């Protein structure tokens, strides 16, 4: 059986700790895969503009699942954009303000937003993942001018599970963890797995001809729905349980090594 689509999570899966990857090896894989009609998808909880920056040399040949499935860009064109209703956004903000240990990133289509009171260190930390980012004194003055896709929360790592279970959220909003104290609040059923199904439908590909790579809780749906799901060695137990195979870690370029091996076997 030949594989027609490969989807990879980025942080902790495809990228090393310093946000790099073996560009020469990936280029070798991508050229062969693309020429054979394959589709490569970068699937992340991060912002589209940041994801695109890792693959500038490939132009519109790559598709993107950004914001944990809220925004899908296929070959340079928007395929899907899921937007939270203003009422829902305000309800979430009201709930989050009860927790002093949570720092908030409001993720919009035009930009992401953090509060000035959270300081420059937090801004610089978030800017690594959101290339379009603004410091604001109040969220409400800005969210009415943008289309809000999700919320990204930063909290103490040892409190992640407790906070995810304790947040009182609107019925159409769910929480998912990207690991390392990161929590995303997304629209129910708007995840990487369903986004991948939308891309499969768009390309006319059966899900069993897809492979997916991940490391965190927000990759579970994608790993489960793909024909074969791969978890890197450094993945969470949740991701490993959802995967079909465990491969080498992100630091050892596990994803690219597996892709090249599959190419050698003529599976891709």
C-alpha cells in the first residue's frame, strides 16, 4: 500500500529543542515524495505564520494545520477556518481571569495577543511560536477586531492536569495539552484529526493512506485516525498509546529518518 499524505507535529516531534531539523535530509525526502504526488502537512498548535517560516523554500507545496486544527491552509489557499463566537470568547476570558497561575495567549487570525502585565520575558517566550504577536493592555479592545481561533495557556507543569479538569468552559470548548505546561482551548471536535480528515477529503485521499507523527495529547486524534500513527520516543504516554509505532526521538531526527526509510521501502 502506498502512502499519499504525511502529517507531522512540529515542536517535540519534527523539530529539535532549538527549533531546527536536518534540512538536507528532509529536502531529499520531500523532493521524491512530492514528485510521486505525495502531500506533506505540518500540523501544530502554533500559528500559521510561524509554521510557514520553517518551510519557506517549498512555497505552496506544503499544507498547514495551524492552531490545533482551527486553520487549514492547503497549497497557499485557505481550506478551513473555525472561529469562536464573541460570546464564547468572553465567557472563556471571564473564567481564565480566576486563575493567577495561568498566562493567556488569545490566538486570532490576524495576530496573537498577550497582556503587557505578563512582562517582556513571557512575550519573548511566546514570540518563538507566534510570529505575529502583540502586547496589549486589555484583550477585549482587540479581540473584537480579529477572528479568534483558540486560546493558548501557560501554567506550571505540575498543575496542568488539575487545571484542565477544573476549568469551567462553555459546552462547545474543550481543553487539550501540548505538554510542558501548555494547554489549548479549542472548539469541540476542531482538532488535528478532524483537520486531517478535511485535507484527505480535499485531496481525495483515504485516511488509511495517511501517516502521522506526534508527541503530545493534542496529537492523539491525528495519530488515531491515520493509517499508521508514529509517536517519537520522547512522546507522552497518551500519545504513545494512540500510536501504532514508536520511533526515535525528535532530538535524533526520528521523523525524518522514518520518512527516508519508508521511501527506501517504496511505501511512500
